[in-house]
């Protein structure tokens, strides 16, 4: 489409700084004839302290009107753990049915990795985004007593698993290596594990060209550091996806460059794009945050909206910028944003 | 005590080979006056195929009579995923109340790690062993239909959490750095997360010398590869412990050297010691498996039974053997066992 109507949620901490750079690069990459409209929303810790609200029904109605959402980061030590995560981030992912949580990992030339020998890393994790242990099911009895019992219920449905597995197979089919790995813990979590494994095997029959494998989540963390090149596309549950994508980010350049999309493939609700990192209150306001993860999230956003060539331009600019960093002094958040804006406009 | 009455469960695949070496080293390290009695049990895939049994009440009564259990590995591709894991391994851990699952990680000199720059790694994970998502609570409705729903219930009790947290604080207090990290996901799994966090903070008051920190499980995987030296003792839930200890093993020399103890601290039931690795059917019977993880598990077993100096002798022998490997051709399972037996007897 020739216009983009974007909801922008800078959020807390470094969220503010990195989103500014994301928007800078977005403006620079868009052709003249694509009209960019942005509306900023003040969700996060400040609004919570001022009003007690995290995300109201009215907010959801407002957000719904946009083509997509760009999010910086939400979370602050002044708010009890879980309040903003459950009350905003997860609420939004669930309300907008963001069931495909897309997290690519690519180790770009020149980028530092904690792994020895600079392995080849180029895979994408398709993390389920609306089920599993993230549903908030469960509860507590006898809270605060020696007899307290707290439960967490992982909810998994054939409907929810099949749609994300199908999405992952389609992505694997479209990639040169055509390989899909299911990551779960089906030898212990046998109820959910059998559901995932059966659906995975059933859908696999429709994709004879896709090579499939199954790996337990614990073993997957080993392979991510000993042979990350073995992965092409990974599909996994919400919690396992949360865990392995942080590890994947760490080995492929760090969370400073890890992008993600919370995607509603049907388009019924706007999809949301955000860096994998959090609000990093310890370095907030100092111009130290790397905006690259947000800029790469903007690329995912553009691709989702059909602006493929602009998405690629951003990714190429980031590759070049990262290769260029080697041996140079660190730059500020806005210096990196400026450099990327110049590159994409070239 | 001057006698050890050991139950030995070689199990499947390489379990047979590595347990033989573990026993070899155990015999070699024990002083003349300590009487070692062993009884071998045939649990695993073969017995399951022959009898349909994994672990009966009579088996549990038999095992109960021993001072400790040495396990190789259980699991075979010929048995559906979950049958032996739930029916034997987890059943035993639960029946014998092995609530402290102890998994030390130490990167020894000369040992290869996938991490660049040979970081200092020396920490121990205290994984809860009888609760969390491992209880088998949950179920499936409408199995095999498009309307299937599968749940997994993580069960967490103040009783269960407090005892393992106390164990971890005591271990941290006894180590030079006196640092304890709680790993959980309390911003999403808020019911269980609050229980863990509150008990952790409460017990911390009794250990003013222990430095404490909290880290989300996803972030913990990052630190395990970017700054593993930050960890001293980690306490965590059953599933998170499963995941991060495989990663911990990978960065500190591989699962070829990762030992573990499933401990019942009260001594009401025998504790069980096992390598973290599985039965590795792909290399079984070829003399390729590294028995070091089993030998180190024997050291944990000896320490648990009060044979501290013998435990240390084994650990020193392993350190020396590993340092000695650098640049030399690979040895067979029994060659490594022989070399360790010679060293501990010195
Ligand atoms: C902040 C938290 C709720 C979130 C998650 O667990 O999904 C984050 O870790 C992520 O990966 O986006
Ligand atoms: C085999 C499996 C049941 C087991 C677990 O998940 O605990 C294993 O991975 C381990 O870590 O000992």
C-alpha cells in the first residue's frame, strides 16, 4: 500500500531512544510517494504510575486502527515484576492474536559473537505467541503461608499449534535449505508434547521437500552454541521460544541487534514489531543503546506490509554498518541511527 | 561408613559402557577397608520390551535397600518418547524424593569450550527435582481431533520451594564467593514466580553473607555464554534447571564431562547419581563414549556418602586427565577409564 499508518510505542528506558532512530531510518528509506503517518502512545511505567492503567479496551480500539505497531521496550524496576509484562505486552500479543512471534538470527560479517571460530548462523525462530505457559492460567492458594501452592497451566490447542506449525513449514519451504526443527520437551511434557509432535508430523506430509527434525529444548541449547549452523527454521512453544531466542540473540551478535515481529498473519489485527531487548534502565537516557535491533524490527515491519525492497535496503545498510564498526570507537544511539539513515537513503 | 552398598543401573545405549568405567574407578579409589557391594538392575528399554515394565513397586523396594544408586542412561528410540522418562527416570526421582538435583559446571584447564576466550566457569546449579512442570499433572481432551486441548500444570509448593532454596543458600554460604542467583520467569509465570521470589527473599535474610541476585531464565541463557563467570550457585525450578544445565554443560566442556546427583538430603531414600548425557544410541557399543561424566558422578556419590577425600581424588584425576588430552588422539571409553583408575590409585 502507498501509505503506512503506524502506531508508535516508545515505552520505557532505552525504548524512547531506540524508537526515535527506528523512525529516522524508516522515514529515510520510504520513497516519496509512500505517506507515513505515525501516532505516538504513552504506554509504560509512567502512565501506569500516573493512572494505574496498563492497556485499556479503549487503547486497544485505538491501536486497532493502525497498519502496524512499532514498540521500543516496556518495563521499569519501579513497577512490580509482571504488572507491565502481563498487563501490557502479553495483553497486547493476546488481544491482537499475535500467534507468530518471528525472531530471525543471523551472524553478520564482522559482528562479535561469544562463540569461538565465528560459526555460520542464519536461522529464524517461529515462536508461538498466544498459548503455552503464557496464558496466565493457574493460581495460588494459601498465599504467603507455609502451605502455599502455586500453579501455572500451559494451555495448548490443536488450533493454535497447527496454525503456527503451518506458518513455520511455509517459511522453511521458502528458504534455500528447507529445513524445519521442532523444539519441545515431549519426553516430559507428554500431553503438550504429543500434540505438538503429532501436528508437526501431520503437516510435514504436505511439505515433502522440507527436511524435518525434532530436538528437546535442553539439547537445543547445546546445539545453539556447538553447531548453530544446523538450524534453518525452528518452530517452538511460547516459553521455549522465549528462552532459546535470547540465547540465539546472544550467539548471533547480541540483543543489540535482535529483532522480532509479533505477527497476526491474517491481518485481522495490526502486527507489532519490537527489539528482543528490554528497557535496560541502567543505560537509559545516556545515548548508549544500540538502535540496530529496532531498525531491523522496522525492516520486518516493512516486509510484513509488503515493502520488501525497503526492508532489504535496511538489512543491507545494517550489514554494512556492522562490518564497518570493526576496530572503531563506539558511537552513540543517534550516531548509529544517522549512519543507517544515510545508508538507506543512498 | 566403611561399606558401600550400591545399586547399579547401567541402562541403555552407552549407559552400559560408561557405568563399567565408573565402577572401575570407584573400585580403584576406595581404600581396602571400605567394602563395596554392588547389585546390578536391568531397567531400561530391553526390560520394557520384554515385560512391559519400567519400574515396579517391588523394584522400588529393592532399590531402597541400597546406600546410593549409580545410573548410566535410560532411553532408546525403540520406545515411544516419554515412556521410559516418565515411567522410570522421573518416577524414581519422585518416589525417592530427589528434590535437590545438583549439577556442577567447571571448565577445567585444557578443556575445549565453544566459547571464545576460555572464560572462568565454576558454578553449581541446584535444580528442584520433584515439582514444577515435571509432575505429570495436566491432560488431553479430544485427542487427535482438530479440537484437542492439552495442558501441562506446573505445581509449586512453599514446602518444595523452601527446602531446595535452603539447600542452595547453604551451598552458597559454604563456597568462597558466597553468591546465589535465583533463575525463574517471574514476570510471566507470576503465580509460581512470586512463590519462588518471596521464599528466596525470605530465606536470604538468614544468610546476610550471601550475595543474591535474580535473573529471568531467558536472560540467564545470555549470561551463560557471555559472562558465565558471574555465576557461583544457581537455584531454579525443575524445567528451567533442565534447560540451563544442558547449556551449562555445553559451555564448560560438553556433556561428556557433566555429572549430576539426584539427592534426597534427609537420607530417607537413596540418592541417585548419573551423567547429564543420555543413552546416545548412535554411538552405543562402539567404545566411543566418554566415561568422564559418569566418573565425576561417582565423585558426587562418594562425597554424598561422606567419602570426601576419595571424591576429591577422583576430581583431581579427571582434571589431570583432561589437561593431558590436549593434542593427543582420542581414546576409547575403557582406555579413559583405565587411565583414571590408575591415577586415583596413585
Ligand atoms: C518481557 C517478557 C514478557 C517477554 C516474553 O517473555 O515474551 C520478553 O522476554 C520477550 O521475549 O519478548
Ligand atoms: C531424560 C529427561 C527426563 C531428563 C530431564 O528432563 O530431567 C534429562 O534431560 C535430564 O536433564 O536429566
